[in-house]
C-alpha cells in the first residue's frame, strides 16, 4: 500500500471506520495502489504534474492563464446522466415518482459486479472531505474513493479536502461513503446509485462533474436532502448572494434555478453603473444548506469551496468577476484552444479557436468549438466578490428565497408569494426549459420543482411537506419570489437584458422585505408595477416592461390545470395544502 512517507500521522490511522471501509473497497476493486489524500498544496502540484506527464491535463498559456489546465472528457461523457441516476431506498414510494428507483440489494449486486476488479491497473485515491466550513455545526463530511486523479483535483477545489476532514470524521464517527470509478467510460456500463438510508453513493462509468464529484450533487443534494428532512433543515440547489445597498446594509438572498440558468452569474453579479453604491458578495453559486436559527430566521451555508461553472457566455460584459476569476489556477474541462494555447469558448469576444473541445482542428461544421456544457473549476477564493462571511460557521441570515426557470412565455419577470405556504406552491410548480447540463433534449419545458428535479433524494411529496414544516417553525421566514430572466417576444427576442440588470429586481425584493416598496396584488402573487422598479438608466422599452410585468389569465388558467395534474401525480402523499394554495390562485384568476 503506497502512503506518503512525509506524513507525521499516516492518515488511515486517524479513523478506523474509514480505514476498514477503504480496505474492503481495495479488495473488491483490486486496486494496485492506495493513496490517501491530504489536501495539501504540494499534493495538488504533484498530482497535476503527473496528469500533465500522462497527457490527461494540458497546461494553458502561462502568460495569460497562469496555473490553468485543460482536461478533455470522453465525448460521450459530458453531462449528468439523469436516466442512469437512481435512489435506492427500501420502499419505492420513499424515492417517489420524481426519481428512478432500484431496490438496494439489486443495486448493490449490480454495482459490486461493476466495481469488482475495476482498479487492477489503477491507483485508488481516498478523498476525505468536509462539505461546509470545517468548524461549522451545519457541515457534514464524506469520503470519496475514486480511481480518477482528475476527480481528486476537482474535489480539492470544490471541498475542504484532506486531513482536517478526516479528523472531523474521526470525532463524529459518521460520514457519507462514496465509491467512484470511471470504469470503462462506457455509457452502457454507467450508473449513479444513492443509498440515502445508509449514507452511501456508488458511481461507475463516468468521470464528469455531477456524476463523479460525489461531494456535489450526490452528497450535498441527494443524500443531504434526505438527512436534512430527518434533522429539520433544507439542502437546496441554490446560490447565496449578499447584497449591500448604498446605505451599507447587507441582506442575503438564496436563489434556486436549474443547472445552466445563470446561478453563477447571479451569485457574482456586477451592479450596473446606473445603480451606484451597490456591492454584491458571493457566498455560494450552486448549493445552500438552510437551517432555522434560534432567532426564527433561516440561516445558510454554502457546503462547497469552489465553483464548477458553465464556461460559454463568460466574458467581461456578462460577468467580469467570473472572467477575472478564471484567468489563473483554473481547471477547464472541454473548452477549445486558440493558436497560442489560450482557452476559448463561445461568447468570448476575443481570440479565435483553432482546436475544438475534442482536440480536433476547429471546423464550424462539427458544432461549437467549446462544448455547451464545458466547465471551469476554480477556488471560491479566486472570486473578487467572495463574501467575508462565506466561511462563517454560523452561515448568513436569509431575507428572501427566489425560485426561477427558463421560460419563453407565461412567467413574468418577478412575482412575490403571498406567504410561505403559497411560496412552497410557487417553488413546487417551477418549470424550465432543459439545458446542456444534462444529457437529453435541450429546450424542452419540464417541471423542475425548487430546481431540484434531478437532485431531490426522496419523494417530492414528502419534500414539499417538509418545506411546509420548516416554514411553520420560522418566526421570521424569508419572503419567497419567482423570477424569469428569459422571457421572449414572438420573434424570440429576450425582453429583459439580464446579468447585472437583474439587481433591479433583487433591489425591489429587498425593499419589499423592508416594507418600502409597493406591488400590484394579482392572482398569482404580488408583482411590481413598472414604477415600483428602479429603471433609471435601464434600456428596456415601456412596452417590453409592461409585457414583463403582466399576467395573462388565460395562459395561467391553463398553467394551473397543468400544475394540478402534475401535483396529483404524487397521489395521496401530496400535502393537501399545495392543492389548497392552487385553488386560491385559481379562484383569483376568476
Ligand atoms: O454536473 S453538475 O451537476 O456538477 C453541474 C450542474 O449540472 O449543475
Ligand atoms: Mn447546479
């Protein structure tokens, strides 16, 4: 067994439970070596150098992108595979109609045969990690076993990885067990299995993002959502952002949008010049763990320590912070290259691609140069807007929760739920056009409740009931909103400029929370009138603004019928309160 000789205490001796489990996986996979990851800078350097030598990582132009590398995944392995992702609970109903389900025994047997002997020629890396600040009571730990050093490098950025995590596991005696192998990268031999009842994840056959970085969607959402229900908190697919107004007060907002709908951009928003005095601080860009605090407010931590963000579209105009952030010490996956070895992607206004994401000479006939789901992995500390409270073990107090989707029509720019219960209905009925973040057709509208359709580790009906229970415990609950940055006109033109201008909508929300802004009470919730939004310096016509802030009763009646049919698909486990709330909306529509 290979262990690093310079360690004072060899890591395996820190936790007997972990060591025993690792040994059992070593026997099953017949790994040729075992390497415990410490999470040190020198270890990351060493692994990076190994991957450069093997050709798996390409160093990028050191003058313009110092410390940056490019990884190319297998062309059939570029996104999450929802159809191969399973929740394996004893009872099928606990997984719910929102998940693929397999009986735990059957799933274990299937995975055992896949993992058997799969690391014969490979090193088994042991990656202890902590999701959340290492000293936060809200954080939770796990250990990922993987045969992919690319995964190790990503985990080193995305999580608090290594010795401190293993020390915490030894103290707490509990951890999420994650087994991962890239296998043969064969889509026919690929499964992502979750066993929430025993806090286990088994992932085989993919090296990509959410399939392979088990701390992220598998642990921090699917397993954590299950844990959160038993423990009274919420694990959500939400960014967390701090908004400092010109008076110097900071309020925190958490927003749930489906993958590749602009969460990272909103989390790092740059205020437009026409809104002077505002500052924006990122706490998290993808996942929020929310706990009712002793003060009756909802408190949030970001379990991650880095960003795994969509690259295409990033440029100095759309997101200057992100553009700056990814110019050093960044791991790019599936972007294109320029002649002088700089990364290139669609939406970049400078440079030209010569090599595409698959390493071929760039030919527009082959499609985009960078894969539409190409990603950057970068430490949150690189973010110029990183919040000073992002590492606060108590988290940050949340003033507003925002749901949203990508919808050409129907959903107005913004509306406010009347109260928490109505807000749970608003979240439960989110629908959005699908994106390149998951394999399958792009641009099809589907229900994506709370942006958790691919990530909720249990039956949505129970999840909504849990949301209602959490709200009942909050003396001072956040207000709940729905936004849609993606409204278009009949010709397909976007009505709202998005990006930095979205701050105008957030500003209205915060004024609402402070009791300082008016609204138009409509059947679906409270909407700003055009004069309630700060539109100084905004380049949107009156007609477009009116369209963005209107409710079409005929379309909404149809939507209500759709939502009812969708909710009723959850049968008798569905909390009656959701149908009550829907009936209220329907009666107000007249
Ligand atoms: O691939 S990930 O799940 O990590 C990113 C995303 O789809 O949001
Ligand atoms: Mn996400």
